[in-house]
């Protein structure tokens, strides 16, 4: 199993290219299932989760080819098996996004329940509830969601859907299903993330009629069929936020090419309050720091608030900042698993349920640490970049799920970091 060896103390300087967003690419690969015409996606990141999604749709009979430049060409015309088996779904929860498109186009689908998740439960009951409102008959049998159209209907029908909580993947599933439904669908309490707006723009390019994306109220008028399209995946705001924190922590100066400052308002506001200079440019984001940071308290919440996917990375910055900060996690349970590993590096953190209190220290010291989930991995890399001596981050297969060649990008900014091979071991 690969590990990352980091020799800390280097200042990050230069330019780094921000890749396409994982959380946009995954639903957009599923959106290609809505049509029998070819779909081309550009700026698709090279990630393990993307590779898993491609394997999943190929297993259905889809032709999907990718090149070395981040372009994926998909032809779902030959799709003949509208099923997502457990063997593939168990490794990636986003596989549930196949449910809406398959049901909308074929009137049936069989998708495995995704099972547990390291950062807490992400129930699919909201997906089921919303699709049932659109005329689906969904039963859970032997670990699978088995879906068909109720009452002998030929298409899903429009509905007003109000979820009990804001759900990103639920909003995406309803958005895709409604694009081919009969009549109008109104999504209330919809998620507002930029990746949802990007998915909506792709669907519009395919001929969908959608209004209100980017707000909590989305209106979709269903059409009979969708056409071919070419779409550029939006830049990954979480990767950009991660590099913002890494450069800030090391007292660096860097340009994040293709980064979208307008997608990171809450994170950038906290960075500026910490003493970091962040400027939006024509082609990206410029970040500058002298390394003397002030600790910042924050609370995670739905977009446009502070993202839960940036909590661990900002905590890595707080552990070396001056002062005491409080971090409150409101989205997922079990998302402080990186804390124990940061303590091994010399951080001072106390947790109580959903709250972590961090007392900044002047210096971390390198140690061997273990990644427990995707964003925890990134936070440990940031901590390793500023720690004295060597830090070895184990189980970086988590990191490879969501970051496109992170160590290469960090080396390009001057970090002393390398991937080292370890003995094979069981990966859950």
C-alpha cells in the first residue's frame, strides 16, 4: 500500500493547476446515461472514484473512453444492464447517482445500497422518497434498491419534492430524473453547491429545461429525450481550498490556475481573517502568506457556508496558528478522526461530540500517521508540510479517491514529498 513521505519545512511557491471537480464529474458521468447519443466531458480528473464510476457504467454496457488529457467520451446507446452491483457500489457511495438516470430512461433500475461510510451515515431514504413522489415503485430487496414505474406508466411524472434535509446527491438524482419526466418538477430545499449548477448546465446543453439552479428552489420541465453534448467539468473548489490552506500554512506565495474564488467565499473569508492575502485573478486565485497566522473558529454548514469537506484542512492550519479556535462539525458524525493523528504530530486538540477546541502550537514534529478518509488525508499532508522532520502518511488510497496526483502538484510548488510503495495489505 502506497504512502507519502514528507520532509517538512519547505515554503510553497509557484503555480499549480486545479483539476476538475470530483463532485461534478461523478454525477455528470451518470447524466450521460440519460441519452443514447454520445457525450463528451473535458477536464475530468484522474481519480480512483472516477475510475470506479467508469467501471460501473461500462459494466452496464456503456462505451466509455478516456484520454491522457482529461477527456472522457461516453456512448450509453448500447446500455443493456441498468444495474449497479454491490461489488462496485461498495467502494463509492456516489454510485447511487445512477438510480435516477436509469429509472428515467429505462423505467427500471437495480442499484445496491451503498453500505457504511467512514465519516458517518449518508442515508438514501431521501432519494427513495423523492423518486417515489415522481411515480417510482422502489423496494429494498436483499441489499438492493429495485425500482420500476408504478401503475404501468411509461415515464416518471413531475412532482413537488421537499427533502427533510439538504442533500447534494439527492438534489442531483432528482435533477437528472426530472429532466426526462413528464411535466414539471419543483425541487424545494435543494442543495446549492456549484457542482449542482455545473450538472444543470450540462443537462441544459443536452436539451433539458431547468431554472433556479444555484438556489434552494429548482424548477425542471421534463422533455421527451436528451441529445448529445460537450461539457467542461468545473474546477474543484475543495482541491483549490486545500492548496490555499497548504500555501498559507507554509508561508508561501502561489497562483492556483483555474481556481474559482467565487466558489470559496466562506473559506477565503476565514483565511483573510487569519492573515492570509487571497486575491481573485482572471485565471485563478493568488494566495500569499508570511506564515504568522491567527486561529479562526468556524462552523460547517451547507453551501454557501463553510464546507464540511474543508474542515480537516483548515484545522491543520489552526493547529499551528496563534491562539485558540473552536471547530463545530454539523454535517457528518465521525468527521474528527484526523484529530488523533494530528495529536501524534504534536497538535493540541480536545474534542467533545461535534466540537473540537484547538490550541495553536509553534511547531509540529514529524511522525507516522494514518489517513482515515479523503479529507483527513489532505489535512495530514498539510500538517506534514509544516512539521519538523519526516512525516509518513499511510493509507493514501483515500487521498487518491479525491485528489489528482497531489504529490506531483506539491512538488511543483517546492515541497519535499514522494510516494513510496509499502507492503500490500487489506483495504476495506
